[in-house]
């Protein structure tokens, strides 16, 4: 597996974990400092995951090989 695919996969996992932390903590009414910390860390992890996934996608697009142009103009 290429490194770009691994980076994209890790970014998607980070987004999913961030969403779980952010929205699962919202269900509970108990607002103690530890719960707020987990909620904010879920938001931060999700946003960083978006950046990591986009960086992996950009690396994948930049690493592609260009198709050679065939210049055959013989008539």
C-alpha cells in the first residue's frame, strides 16, 4: 500500500473518531470539565483529520505519472 493511501486512511479514521467524540459527548447532559475537554478534543481531532485526508489526497494527485504525449504527425 502506498504512503498516500495510508495517510488518507488515517485522516478518515481521525475524522470518524472526532465525530464520535464530538457528537456522543453532546448526548450526555453532565457538563463537567473532563466531558468538555473530550468534546473539544473531538472537534480538534476531526478538523485535523480533514487536513490530513486532504494532504494525502493532494500527495496522491501530485505523485501520479503523466501520460506521455505522442507526437506522431506523419500523414
